[in-house]
C-alpha cells in the first residue's frame, strides 16, 4: 500500500498543472488533527493497538486556477485515488480574485487507499 501511494505521488508530480506535491502519512495526519497536548493523550489511547484509520493524503498546489478542470480530469485517471477535495464552492465563489492569490493558497487534497 505504501508503494502505491508513492507511485501516485510520482504520477501526480509529473502533471504539468501541479506546482507542488506533499505526501502526508496517516501518522502525520493524526499529529495535525490532534495538535493539542490533551488531544494527543487521547490519540495515544485510541491508537494504542497501532491501527490508524486516517488515509494517506497527497496535498498539492496547482500552477494556475485555469488548470483546475484539466487536473481534476487527470486525477480521475489515477487508480489509487479514493476522493479529491479542494473546496469547490469557495473556489467558484472567489475565482474572480487575482491569480496570484489562488495559486499561492489553493491546496487540493487527494485521499489515497491504504
């Protein structure tokens, strides 16, 4: 499973529409989700058996807002991907903002199978 996530990351990195790609492991996701020290105690208790239900995640930044539709089409062709989330409503609402703002802030999150 880890190899398939790395393969998906490499494939996505090759897409012209993508400026930056970051792989988030289930462990990293848990640490981000439970950043408060009290939450971390709960996390250690809840995951004591070593089973982390969080998926591997690939975060990416696109080069241009004009590339989003083409990138979404390409992502559908990556068989390891379960779902794609990018805040579609916010993207459509603020698409009139300057390209610089969106290119700097838009993050697409891809959840990959374990």
